[in-house]
């Protein structure tokens, strides 16, 4: 279970951007809280010089765009807290890194600091408000907190962690909502993309279409606007999505003339998903009535029958199921280690690429600084560039890099590691799905076995009478 919160980080009066970033990040990277820095992951930056790197990106933003900062937000932070005893520090850090990678889509430098100084393990995820190309800024869009919570819940579910029990979600109780599965149709997926694009408050219809294109939906102009996607077999006309999603309605919503009312999403119940046997006595004690008892008795018979069918189809005995669980648990650990290894190498590559680029950009400044006899005046004028250059050289020494690799070779290795990680994740999901099914069927078999033993004891007692 993870609780999330998104926090904009502002410039304090009387302080430089670098000083403000240092004030905020010093707490996050505290070695006493992060096991001497072992629980810190970075993407496209180095936490030891993060203040100078973020400040440099903002100077380059002004250089490339000619724009001054419209607001005083220099970075954003997400706090992600986990239920005590449910996650290891390493897994929490991996979850935080996965969240930041998927939420920011590789467009912003970020760090993930996992704190273990309190009973509940928690992450501090901080990213630069300026993009890596220094040409855009992060927009804290309407509904971002909900998007953060949803993505965090999704990743926690992938790691088989519990998520927060919300009384109502989308018009149905959360306990029922969790049981709904199934991919949305292409039209539903397009409506969801439109909902998300409108949440970002595009300033006009062309900006709206651009947001959809970023999500993979390409608009085709004709008599009617239609959308194409790599996963579509044929184009989908906008007017076929319903009145709330036709062109006129969307234009009116963007102009503020109409309030958008997203269509209620259809959910599909996965009837094949195994479920544990219901504890009828506990439910009756909680206030359920005779009607529930009759339904639950029949439902339990169905669930027991599914467990027996599962065991027959797979040729499993109880011992064989236990052996298979042990085998899958070992495979799960192996795949998790493989993912961690790939992720660590990806993080190293990102850091190395960043330092190579920074080293190249600041080399001339540092050479001039050295030729000036390490002038204090020159240092004051170019302090950020000199700090970045020194941080790059220090990182090369710590990584044991004697000859700098090319950025192109690092990009090739990055792609290979990313592919390996995605393949391992796909296999890990299958393993965890099977483990979940085995856990349910094992529990049902044990309950069924205990029930049969109780029935046998009753028969013996009746026989004695």
C-alpha cells in the first residue's frame, strides 16, 4: 500500500535557484536516512551535483526559449509511503524509480531517495521542472494528484502489494472494482485518452490534437475527424464516440463554454479468476442474513469445484502445488534480481551519459578557469559550470572509467538493457499471476480437506451413537 502526495517546490525569496534546490534535496539525500546513499536512484543527473545541474538546465531554458520563468516552481516532489513491513527498502526504491520513469516518460531528470529512518519506508521523488532538452516545463495539470495515485496503485499491484481501500471509485465499491478486469475497447481507450488530454487544459483544439498525438492517437482530417493508432485495425471517427466526445463538444469544452462529463467506463468481470472460499460464519457474525448464507454456500461449492478442476487439469496433488509454488517463488526472485540488475545498469548509463554531456559542455569553462590560475573572481562568475565539471570528473573516477564511451554506444546498451528489463517484467507478471492462482487454490484445497475431515469425524460420532 502506498500513499502519495505531489508537492511543487518554489523559489524562496533572497535565495538563488541552486540554493533553494540544495535546501530541498539535502533532506532527501541525507545519508542517515538512505543507508549512506545506497537507497538513492538517479535518472539523467547525479544527486551529488543536482543543484548545479538543475540550475544549469534553467539557464539553458532561458537561452533556448528566450523566456523567463512564468512561475517560481523549480522542481516537483512526490512522497510515496508504504505500509510497514510490506516492502523492503530495495523494492520500495525500485517502485519509486518505476513510478517516476512511467509518470515523467523520460523527459525530466529525477532522483528517488528511499528513507528507512521511520517505521514506514517512504520515497522522496524529486524531478526538475525543466525538461531534459531545456525547451519545455512540466505542467502540474488538473487531476495530477489522481493520476499520481492511480499510477502508484498500479505499480504496487504489479508488485503484489496492497493498495488503499477507497469506499467508492467510479460509482462502485472498491472491493468490487478490484475484481473487474479486461482491456477496454479501442473506443473506450480513445475516450480515456481524450479525458486525459482535456485534464491538461489545452489552450486550443490544435493543442488538444497534439496531446492526443503524444499519446499515440493520430488525427486524420476529412469530412469528419478520425483517429488512427498502431493498435487499431481501422480508424475511429470522432463523432462515433458519443455526443460528449464529438468535435463541437470538445471545442466548446476547450473554450470553457461547456463542462466535460467523461463517460462512465464499462468494466468486465473476470469470471475465471480464482477466489478463496468465503468464511460464511464470519460474514454472518458481521451481520449478513440468511439469504447471504444460502448464496455463499452455493458460491463456495462453485469455488471448490474450480479448485478441483484446476488440480485435475494440471495433474496437481497438494504436494505438487506446494512444489510448484516453491519453484515459482525461486523464479520470481531470479527475475526480480535480473530486473534490478538491468535497472541499476540503466541508472549507471543515464548518469554516465549526463556526465559525458556535462563534461563536454563545461570543458572550455574549466580550462579557462585553470589557465586563470584558479581565479576566485572567475569561479564566482562560473561556479555552476565548474561544479558540474568537477562532479563529472569525480563520477568517472568512481565508476572506474578510463576511456569515455561514446554517447551512441551507451544508447545502444541502454536500449538492450531496457528490452531485457521489459521482457523480464512480462515474464515476472506471468509468474506472479500463476503464484496468485496457486495460493488461492492451495487455500481452497486446505479448506476442502479440513471440511472433509470434519464430516468424517461427524460420521464416526453418529456411528457410535
